C-alpha cells in the first residue's frame, strides 16, 4: 500500500498579516478610541449574531479578509465610529461595517505598496446573521487574527488563494 504524504501546511504571508494587524490597531485606536489586545489563542466563543465586512485583494498574492464583529461589539463600536447609536438590524449598520472594512483595506494596500507588494481591492461585501463565517476555497491558506477591547472581541479571517489560482478571468478571456 502506498504511503500518503501530506503537504506541509501553507503559512499565510507575514507581510500581509502584519499589515492587517497594524491597520486594525490604528483604525480602532484612531476612529473608535479603542485600545486593542491581540489574543494569541481562540477563546472559543459560543455562536452568536454578528456582522462581517469582506474585501478581496487582487495582486500577488490574491487574498481576502473578513472583519467579524459580534452583535454587542458591533453596536458599541458603531456608536464610537459614527458618533451616534445605530441599530444592529438596520441598513446603516451594514453601510458602517462596509466603510470600516474599506478604510482598513485602503491602509493595508498602502502598507503593502510600501513593501513593494502591489494590490487592488474590491468593493466591500457585508453579511449579517447568526454564526456567519467565511468559507474559503479548498487548498487555500487561512489565518485568524483575534482582538479584544474593553468594548468586546472581534476578529479577522484572512484567506489566501492557492498559488496559480486560475479562478479569476479578465474580460474578453
């Protein structure tokens, strides 16, 4: 019988991970007045209602992030960012989380560009629901960055397409 050899686990690019980490710290500190602590272990939160803003980045590599905010964190952070209360179930909450993701994505692109990594970002997509998660394609490389603040926890899910990903076509191809 042939021996099955597993490929080593892919490691998410450190430059991207670092850019996301710094952009999160700066965004939540500057725009929301929050001091963040990065969590090194998953606290194993119970499933809950939440909202996430997703942005994809095209370049080398192709990757995406989702910033995920549980309901309680989202409403508190929204008030700090916007300056007034926003209902979790309102369309305004979706707009706000999309704008938060967009601002952080712009900062991430700037940081990556400074390191010689060119990228373009998509428009944000926002999903709201109970225990919503980003389901990456098979063979993709994933990472989760978790943060805690006095106003609650939230996290980023980072997903990098496998090398040679051919799922993106330019018009006319």
